[in-house]
C-alpha cells in the first residue's frame, strides 16, 4: 500500500488525521502583513499579462557577425529599416502581375499573427497608380510572404495548414506530394526564342519540349495570380553550387510549407549575413503546383506544365506538387549556364577518400548514386548534381534526396539516421499511433523519398568541393541481368556508355512507369540536359583524359536472370566492388574480355563470390542468357544510331573509337 498516504510499520492501513506524524501534511499558509496569501515557491515572471508572458518566449533573431563590406572607412551602412524595405520591394517585384497596374499588397509575416501590424507594405506594381472604381478586388487584398523560415517554423506551418503533414517517430516531417509522386518529363517545356533556338537541343530525343514566349507569359500570369490569391506564400532565397566563383542565387516562391522546407534542405542555405546582402536573384521559380494549367492554352497537353524561360530566368510550375520538379528544374538551368562557362554539369553522386581521391557516380534515377556515394568510410561531397570545372568538383546542392523504398538501418545506416527532425519524408506510410514508418509499404508510391540537408550525413565534406576525380563510375541497373557486376572501361567505352545512358528505369520516379524497363537516357540524365549530349560528352572526355580518370561500369541491377526470374545484386557485394575501385586494387586485378559488349571483367574482387563476376555463370539457362545478351546489344545499337552522325570533341579519332566501343555482334 505504499504511497497511499499512511505508512504504518505494521502494515495496517488508515487515513491520517492531520495531526498524526505519518499522516498527510497539513496545509500551511504563511500570513503576510497585508493579509494576502502568496504562492512564493518560485520568483515571479517578469510579465504583467499573459500576452506579455508569451511575448517573452521568443527573442528577436539577428545576424551575430558583422556584415561584410560595412566595416571599411568608406563602407555604406544601410539601416535595418532600409534593408527590410529593399527586401520587400524585391519580393513584391517577384509577385507582380505583368498585366495589371496594381497587384495585391505584399507584406512580410504570418497573416495568422494579427497582433503584429505590418511595418512595411508594398504594392506589387506601383507605377502610375490612380485609384479608380475599375480597380479589381485583387489589388485591394494583402498577400503575406513568409521569408526563409526555419525548419521549426515550417513544421508548424505544415502541420497547421497542410493536410497529410505529420511528425514521424524520429522527428521527420511526413508529407504527401499529392496526385503526382514523380516527375512529369512529358510536361516540361522550354521557351524557344532567338537565343535558345541555336543553343539548345531540340527535336527527337530532346527533353526540351518547345513553347513560345507568349504561352509562357500566360502560364506565368496564371501562377502569379494563383499565388497572389492566397493569404500567404513562402519565399526561399538560396544558393546553388558550392564553387564560390560560380554560385547562382535562386528564389523559390511557393504555396506550401512542404515545398519551402524541401528547398531549404536541397539548396545551399545562406548565412544570415549572406541573406542580408542577397539582392536580386539570378533565377526565380513560381511554384503554383496545386493549381492546374489551362487546357485551352496553346501547347498544353495535360493539366500539368513545368515551364522554363531562360531569357527571363524564370520557371513556372502548374499542376504538380512533386517537389523534385523544383530540384531538377534548377538542375536544367545549371546544365545551360555552366557549360557556357566551360564547366561540366553532371547528374552524378560524388565522394572522396581520406587521401583526397574523388569518385563520381553517374546513373539514372534509382541506380544507386545516393546509396553508393553515401559511404561510411568516405567523405560525401554530394549525391546527385555536380560541376566539374578547372578547379575540381563542386556540389550544386546543399542536401540529398534519397529513395526510401525498403530502406533498412543495417544496409544504409547513414541515410537511416539522417531521417530525423528537419527531414522531409515524402509519400511514406506510417503507423497512425506510434508514427513508426514502414519503409516497405508502397501504398502511396514506390518512389518514397527523404530530403535532408547534407550535414545530416556525419562524414559530409563541407564545403562540398573536391579535387579532380580519379574514378568515374557509371551505374546501370540492368533489368536484363546480362551486364557484369563490374567492368573496367577504356575512355572510348566510357564515352559510349555515357552517351548511351542505359538503365532499367526503376518504377515510380517518373510518372506512369510501373515496372522496370530498359531505358536509354543520354549523359545519364537526358531529362535535364539542355544542349546536345555530345557537348557534355566531349567535355567529359577532355577532362577524364587531362586528369587521368578511369571509367568503370557497375551493374547494380539483376543477376542470375532478368527481372522476374533473377535477383537484384546484393548491395553489400556492390559496396565491395566500389571499395575495390576506390582502393585501387581493382586496377591491378586480372581481366578477361566478354563477348558482344567487349567489357573487361575482373576474375576476382575481394569479398565478392567470383562466379557472379561473369553473368553467364549465374544463369541456369545459357541459351536464354545468350538470347537476352543479344537482345540488349541490339537495343544499344539501335539507340546509338541517333549519335553516329555527330563528332565528339576536336578529334575525329575519338569519335571513331567511341563508335567502335559499343557491342559487336
Ligand atoms: N546493389 C545495389 N546497389 C545500389 N543500390 C541498390 C542495390 N540493391 C538495391 N539497391 C537500392 O536501390 C536504390 C538506389 O537508389 P538511389 O537513391 O541511390 O538512386 P539514385 O541513383 O540516387 O537516384 P535519383 O537520381 O533518383 O535520386 C536504393 O533504394 C537502394 O537501397
Ligand atoms: O528528380 C527526382 O525526382 C529524383 C531524382 O533525383 C531523379 O529522378 O534523378
Ligand atoms: Ca538520389
Ligand atoms: Mn537524380
């Protein structure tokens, strides 16, 4: 009966009578001189009212280090007031309608906080504004903007206002991307004008579906009107590219806290000081994804349109809330801007050994860039988008975007541990009570994803830059199960496979793909390139030659049969293969040449059963193997026909070598 108020030694139970030694303590009140009772167990709070008490909870955040350029004798110091005003003007310019003289009033802050009276108000578009009765209602309303909110603030916004937002057991923000759970490449359009006409890759095989300037403006206005019709929008001002000389300033205007947090994680986060001096962005995204495009508009073939205008440096998103569109839209922009500066942009992961040896991991969606570049024994430079310049490599992004389907703590511990507070978890299924995520559940989609800042990986290399690559690893997830787990490539073979960009597209990342199927995607990312593939290929060949990098082809796909009968190569084996590439031991191995594809395969790799290194050994039916091998070779040949008329680089010799480096049968 312990704890019941009375503890008689003999175990007898009784209620205390108030005077007994062991009974309940008698309530004592201290009589004060004025006769008022005080609960003085703790010092009183420094507030007179509840509102005042709540106002004490938060303190004003401000940059703590001095702002660059304001310290010198001739430095112009602008006041906080002035800076706020400039920022407001910049954002109201972003939100301005291009057809109406007055837009909504733009104010900073959360409309839910009624007590905070806006300090500054700007009219989106202010020139010759004469109030007349013909002014529309939209010019009288307020649009609030929430500027570079922190993850904690965005969590609160998402949970309060966005259905389907939940905190998981480990603290991640689980969210739904809506009807679209993958990118929509058939709805990605690029404005064809005088400059892009000659610069860009158009026509067969190109990802750049054309649209005209006028249609872009129609969609832009539609997106801006939608955003302005809301009570509030989110604005992110961030950077792309860790190379300080080639850093790009981006602004993302979006309607959802989910989108703002996603981009907070995926782009490079400015310091408070950098944000103060941000100025005008180099590129702006208008994400009105909840709102469809208008099918009566010219060029529109569905209710989704992702429109890129390079001259205006703007992108408009209508009809899809899949956040990957923003990430990959900006990647397309980099694929245009960087080659203009002789810098090669790459759809690759990148990591570095303790001794400074850098490896690039190319591959289409789902082939293992994120999984294999996230390596406990190496420093992570980035998982998806890089630049290779005269100075070495640099990550374009500030975060990672990992596939989560069947994620396990054992096989991918670093990614597992990165799924914590601040991480966006898209389209996963979780227990309604414990909020434990079931990573094997595909009920919403196969393409479940986690977006987290790169520093969530313990051995991230920050700043995310490194020296010139030593190994260039081409990842292919071969659903046919005929490509060897690893082969060493000549430069010509590397170029052949880079231009081919083969994989079996894993279900889900692109809309409408339900099971693996053979895909060829030039430069392992045709959906994102803007120039002709041979332009990137020539740059890669030149850089690999100059810096003595070795090319490798790694099959992270099937072994022992095609999809359906064989199995995916075990991740621990692939990791062993990658280890041997990094350590240099695979360079020294004995090799033999395969039939048809002419690939050099090692006879031994430490930690990998030797019999799987030659795919034919793993197939029970050798005839089926040979037939499948020839079938795939035929698909390669057919795909490469488009490129046979192009010269790669200055040297005609390399072009011929590349053509000869494909399958021969
Ligand atoms: N042998 C293997 N090698 C690599 N990945 C494997 C292997 N077997 C299974 N996988 C799984 O395949 C997926 C690879 O996805 P990953 O996120 O690395 O793709 P990605 O190349 O980064 O694609 P994206 O560009 O779409 O982000 C992971 O879910 C991983 O667990
Ligand atoms: O873009 C996405 O949605 C995911 C990704 O990295 C890719 O598909 O290459
Ligand atoms: Ca990835
Ligand atoms: Mn990718």
